[in-house]
C-alpha cells in the first residue's frame, strides 16, 4: 500500500481480507466461539487478548484476535490460569521476535562473508 489513506485497502481487497481488521463485536465473538461475553471482557481486562476499540469505545475483534481467543480457550481447558496463558502468549511472541532477529543476523553474516 503506497500513498493510500490510512485504513484504505488496495483495489480488489477489503477489510474481510485483513486478518487484523477489527470487525466483530463482543456478542458476535461470544456466539461464534460459544463463550460468555463476560469471559471476553475478563481476558481483555487481564491483557491476555486485547481487541481494538470502536470510536464509541466498544470492543472490536479481528480474525487474528478470534484465533488467539480460541488458543486461550484450549489452554484454559487444559487447566491453565489466565496469568499462565498470558505468559505463554508473551513467550510465543518473544520466540517469534528472536527468530526474526536471528534470521536478520544470519543474513548480515552471509553478506559480510561474501565481501
């Protein structure tokens, strides 16, 4: 997306194509995942999965958020606490960050060894 307006999508694409587009309400997500709305509010308050907010302050979930919530439901079903689930998610993001850093360093090393 070059010089487009923020939130605009290239021709032929829409918010439906963006897994991070905040499109679903608390009620919709609760219904989709068969969980209580209070559960969704609690995992937001505990900073486990924090959706974006609409201009009116209502939670709006993306498809990515919904995937994370599914993971939370599975882990809690295995007996994990919300604090443990939050830590697992934090560590997963840290692993992703470290892998990217490693890959960048390896690419740099390769470039230096070619010179």
